[in-house]
C-alpha cells in the first residue's frame, strides 16, 4: 500500500487559523510529524506522532520512509517553503518518488508586514536563523527595506551589535515576536537602543523589519574608491595596490555576487574590499602575514562595511589549504613564496576561475613567466604605465609611476 505526504503550515495560534483542508490533512494522517511545539497545537490528534529530531536530515529521511507506505502529515511554521523545511523535504521525497502536497499558512513576514502596513513585495528577505552573521552588512547594502529571520543565538540584540561594529546605526528596526500567537508583541527600536538592552528579553520566535535611514549604501561609495579612502602603512605612499592598477585587476577577475575570492598579500586590503563589494553574497579571504598591517586591515574592513571579508593571518601558502576553493585569486605580494603559491592556486582554483598576479620588478616578471611555462600556461600579460598630472612651476606636467605587469591566468 502506498501512502501520501502532506506538509501543513501552521501559525503560532495553532489550529485557529488553519483551513478546513489543512485540518482534514491532519485528521486523516496515520502519522503526524513536527516539532514538539507544533505537535502540542493538536492535542486532539490520537494517531502516531513523530517528533522532530536533530540532525534534521535523519528526521526527514524517517518521514519520507514512512510516507512510502502510510499517510503522513508534517507540521511546519507558516509557509514551509519560506526559509523552512519545505525544500529539504521536497528534495528527499523526490529521490524516493514520493509526492508532497503542501498546504501553507501565512508566513511570519506576511504577518509582520500587515502589522506595520509594509508592502511585502518590496522587501528583501534575509535570514541569520542557524546561519553566521558574516556577510549580513554587505547584503544590507543592496536595498532599503529588509525582513530578517533570527534565532536564539543571533538575536535582535546580537544583530544590532554587529551593525554597530560597522557603523550601520541609521536603521529603523521593528522587532516582531510570536506573531499570530497570544504572546505577540511588536516594538520599534534604533540600533543603539537594542545594543543598550532596552528591548529586554525577546521571544526567540521573532523577526526583524529594517528600514534604511539617511545613510546611502556603502556610504555612497559602492565600488572603486581613491587610495586616500584607505588606512595604509607608511613607508612611501603606503602598502596598497594603486587605484588604476586595482581597477584593471578587479575588472579582470570576473567576479559575480556569489564569488569566493582570495587576495594574497592583501596589505591594506584595498583589492579585497573592492572585490567584496562586487561579491556581496560571496566570501573574500584577505591573506596577510605582516602584523603591522593587521590593525589597519581590520579598520578598513569596518570602514568600508565588508563583513564578507575574512582576514587570514598567515604567510601564504600556509593557511590556504583551509580555505574554500576560490573562483578568483589576486596576488599582490608573495614574500618569496611565488612558486609554492602558484602551484597551490592552480590546483584548487575552480575551472574557469581567474588568477591574477601583479609584478613590479624584472625578477618577479621573469619568475612568473617561467612558472607559466613550467605549468604549460599561456597567460595574458598586461603592462600598465600610469602617469598622473603634477604641478611644475606655473605649468602642469605628467609624473610617470613604475610600470606594473599583470599576469592574467584562466584555469581551463
């Protein structure tokens, strides 16, 4: 005998807002599955109950196996396909050739928008529920209104503290708790008020609505910025890949919003930071071994709001093996380890990915050219000659800077 699998969304008011179709799905089920909280909403059910366990994958496997021979109904929060169990269950059921009938309820975001009169189609949906806060600030630069799902670890207070670190204090924040239930509560705070603890204890079943204040995304500097915008080490003009070189290098990395990128020998972090703005859903790894750069590197990360940039304090190639495989790599300094770096990058770089190396001296140009030959690689080589205007008495002339070679390698 073949069973069936139904997935029913349920609100925090339990059965009160369920449709007759949803109630029938529950009453007809031979097995009712879900979290202990959701199962408690239907005490009148007398059949077999299956409580959700951790890890979730084991629970889903058990549900699908039961559904192959029994009628199973799974309870989930609100709209099960909105950051819920729905997609995981659909994938597992498809592999087992089990059909899933989904009966959604109102999502928490729909309820929150109704409370404040917001238009849900204008919102950008984000979640830190069971996820890291890393990259949240970068994502918040992409729009003006957001719904953010939280959890007991990444609470509204913790989220606000993260925003404060990156000077994102302009947001108006609505904290909506236990939506649809008897303990529902909706309140409005500033970032500073949440950090100061003015919200008190917050129900772990909450979401945040955020509306941008008077601060433009990326502080009005969404992409390429001048060298003067970065803290950098002195001597001379600072350890930084100069703006014109940086622009050409990043343009040739072929970054997407989801790219994973390494910046080896990052120094001030300028290439990593401007790459992080392009790969705002991705992850950037800024690798640097010079301890004199660490403080300025961290300051630049916060100033430019790139919390998707991770600082790796190693001398490459050390530490590279622990990083996820990159879509793009830039190397602006090798500290004498070019051969080992080159070999490792070419091994782990994704197919179609770009590896760009800048070279200043004839020695480094020669070494890179020979490495390409050894690896049977034909790079594209650009020699960039940059000249800037400078005053000369009552006149204006050009001052040439040292030529820079960019070796552009695409993995095939």
